[in-house]
């Protein structure tokens, strides 16, 4: 009897003991077109200085990774980095060089690569950029639930 209880405990505590799906089929990914439109709308809002429009595209529980730090909600991002991101986006040009993404059910991911160039606070900017956004569909709209931004000086 002890062996059965032990075996049951091991199975219950081991997340990989049983497969999550039994169909044997890979998840069906669909185009992330509508989610990509939300990503583009977010960047457009930043570029035109519209904080309210940018905030409206973020989920309340959004997690933003930027410059080695994390903001763990829309409210925290709005109070901390959003004003600086708007100021930066209004004067430094960004271009998209590559994008991919997919959606499955109510979740989508969009990854983008690009370049930023211009002058900000008297400093020349020329950086390669990468961005990953994860979005959740609520009704017919997509909300951004996670952003991860990274950039490096171009060589």
C-alpha cells in the first residue's frame, strides 16, 4: 500500500509524468495579423505622444522588460517608463527589418527586429533592436500582456 501511495505522489508532483495532450497533433497556429496590428498601433501611439492610446492596448497585468528592469503592470509602466518611451519615440526614427508571429487560441506572439536612429538628448542613436510581444485576445481585441525590448549599438 505504501508503494501505491508513493507512486501516486510521484505522479502528481511530476509535471512531465503525463502528457498534456493526447491527440498527438501539434497545435494549430494561425496568422498573428490582428495581433501585429495591435503592436503597430502601440508603436504609433508612442510616436504621436498618445499615452492614453498606448495604455489602452496594454492588459492591466502587463509585464514589461526594458533596460534590464521590469514593470509588472500597466499602471507601473505608465508611471515609470512610458513618458520616456514616448519622448524617445517622437524624435528617434524606427524601422522594422523583420517580423514573425503566430497565434493559437487566445494567445499570440509577435517578434520584431529593427533599427533606431536619430538624436536624443544631444546623443546620436544608431541601435539594432529586438522586441517580443505576447498578446491575449479579449473578445475581438488583442491586449499586450508582455513586452521584452532589447537593443545594441550598431557596428
